[in-house]
């Protein structure tokens, strides 16, 4: 990943004046061309449309210009790439030079590619060119600690800097895409005017999206091995902020996704919806509104989904668990797994992490267990301090299947029990904060469940009416391990039968009452006329049963 750096507005003014940017009248010439002069002779380069400015870098004239025109939405647009091939100026060596005109043409090609792509995906918003005649100047020069810089744009000032040594070394494509995305951000002028004064505090979105922008142009794999540290707040991120990928992809579903799966730009329109809504509200921080308008989740639930996707996306089913999937990975890249607070193998017993605290607001921790033989089920428990409002996600993965199960809760505490050894080889508890930090304990316990039916029994049977049209009844049962309650089992883990015929669980009626006791409302199957009594069977995961 390239490291990009912007400078503060007050410093920017100094740099621009120092560079001596000014306008001149363009002489006639072809629409697209390369101007080469021998600067040692003192001759001035011929300015060809769109090359109609002069630029210097630390007093060194950028005396060559490659201009490239193209059509956007029926309108002529252009980029002008200013550079020098000379390694000295007035007999003094400098580092602003590049090897050849072909390198400048590459920059122009990359700039055009970015302009065209961003125009389509944004719904026909173009990079900023107000007062610049539909042109942006790209200045190849030695970067002052930066690989690229999108100078603050204003009417008549449309300049991007690209580091000359980087271009000489064969790089610069991603930087050109990144900086052009900044000019696309400037093109959403109502939003630009809002976030510009507070740029230093807005990098999680402004720089995050500029990096994401370059990955929407081609399938080069700009985000390959990208990592996301959950130990610091999402709102303290900057370059490479993975959250913006997830945000754009997920809200795109509600907008109507652009592109097709496998396209580099697939679902990138969510990014531009953020810019657009920012302009409507005059506030960059509209992420809560666009999430809740375009997904079925609250913003808190959405953030929990994001942290869960960072752990489980490799094993989630994109069709049934889209909230845990990164479409960015469909182009052949691999996002790095999160850093784990704990990662232990368990073949029995209990493992505890006490006196834990969330590391930051909008941040979290991962506690992973690798179940071994002797740990048939794992009960994960998070117990927060009184009044805690934690995001708690529990997941179990079969990494070879692959498959993923997940349950989540917002509140003080949460428990979930998963089939472990032989079924799931990784189980994790993810604990995160929202607007406030809290303390909590995490406990992982290997259990061997036993199920016991409490009701109906032979002496406490359920009357379900006519065999041809039976009515629902209440079932009560307890699940324990060595006499201790097994908590956190879910509806999908239980099945029931009436003399061998499946009984239907009325959806969302399974309740955990406490002390390992569960209740469920069940609808018995139709039976032949004359049927009186049938045997009732309850099973956990199809193999642990009571009759």
C-alpha cells in the first residue's frame, strides 16, 4: 500500500505559491501531443491544448507537458501532465526529473481511466474542474514526504502532484487513482465544503475512500493482505480503512448494486451515496443514516456485522449471509484476518479471561478457541459489568466445509453454545464498544450436553386434539452437562418427533428460561384416525436425544 500524505491548508497555500503556478495562453496545436524541448538551450516548451499553464517545482521548470483529451458524457475533458527530463537546472542537480515522455503518458492514461470510472460509478459526477476548462494538471515532481497530493481545489486551481522518483521507479498508478478520487470527492462540492476545514479529523472516510477508489478501477488487488486493527476506534483510522469497503458494499444492496460480481467496481456506488448524502446534510458523518436507510440493520448492528465479517468472511455463505461477505475478495484478493486477543486450544475444562475492557469506542477484541477431541461442545459466555452496552458476537466456523454459524446480542451479557470438536474447529467471541467503554469477563467451557424432557411425559401428557388437525402444544426440556446448565442453545439446534414423524417448531418460540431449561411451542404432525398416544422425542443436533 502506498503511503499518501496531505498537507494542512495553511501549508498548502505556501507550497502553491512556492511552486509558482500561473496561467498562460495556449498556442495552437493538436488536441493530444507531447512537447519536448532541450532545456539546456533555454528554449521554452510549446504549449499545446490542453497544456496551457506553466509550473515549477522548487524553482525547477516543469518544462515538458503531455496533454490528453477524452470525452465524458458527450463533453471534452483533458488532463495535462507536466514534467521535466532534465536532471539539472542552471547547473544544479535536482530530483524532479523522470526518465521519458512515455512515463508522463502513463500518468495521463491512469488519470483518464480514473476519471471515466468514477464518473460512471458516481452517477455522473465528475472530478472537480471548476474554472479549469474541464482540465486537471498533474505535476510530476519530487514529493515533499508524499507519493501524491491532491492540492485543495478552488475555481481555476485544479492541480495534483505525483512523486517523480516513484514514477522513475515504475510506480504511480495507484497513487494517480487515489489522488484523482480526491478530486472526485472535491467534485461533490457541497460535501467538500463541509469536510475540508476539518480534514485532519476526517481521514477515516476521506483517505479511506480514496484508497478504496483505486481498487474500483481494476482487479490488480490493491487491498490484498489489507489488515484492520479492531483495537483502535474506526473513527481514528485513515489510509486503507477497510470499514469503507464494507460500508459501500453493504449499502449498495439497498441502492441497487452497480456492476456485476467480479467487477472491480461492483457495489462501489455506496461510496458515492455517502458523498451525496453528506452534501444534502452538510455533514460528512451520515454513515448511520445511510446504513439505516439501505440495510435492515441499526448502525450498532451493522458495526457488529463488520467486525464479524473480518473474522468469518472466508467461511460465510455469500447467498445466505451477505452481511458477512466481502465482495472485494471476489476479484481474487485476500483480506488479512484480525489480530486475536486470545487464541487457545481446548480439549476440556474452562478457560477464562477476566477483568477485560473494550480497547476504545467503536473498537473490539476477538477471543478464539480451537476445540480439540474431548470438547464436543463449547459454551462461550460474556458477562459485562452492570449496565454495560456491549456488542457481543459469537461465531463457530468449519474452515474446511466451509460453513459459519453466528449469533449476536447488544447488551450486558450473552451466552452461546456450539457443537465443537468434529463439527466446528474455530469458535470466537467478539466483544466491542459503541459510544462508551465497559469492562467484562469472557469464559469458554467445554461441555457434554444431556437433554431431559420435562413436558410432555407419560404422566404429564399433552392433549393436541384431532389426529387430522392437531393443535400446538408447549414442550419443556432441560439441557445439562455433569448436572450444570448448558446455556445459549438456539432453535435450529433442536429437532422433535412424534413416533418417528417430524414435529414443526413454531418459528421464534424457543425460549431459554434459565438453569438450562428451554421451552418451545410445537405443532404436531397429522396422524391416522384413531391415533391416541404417540411417543415424543427431543434431540439436540440430531444425536443427543431423550424420549
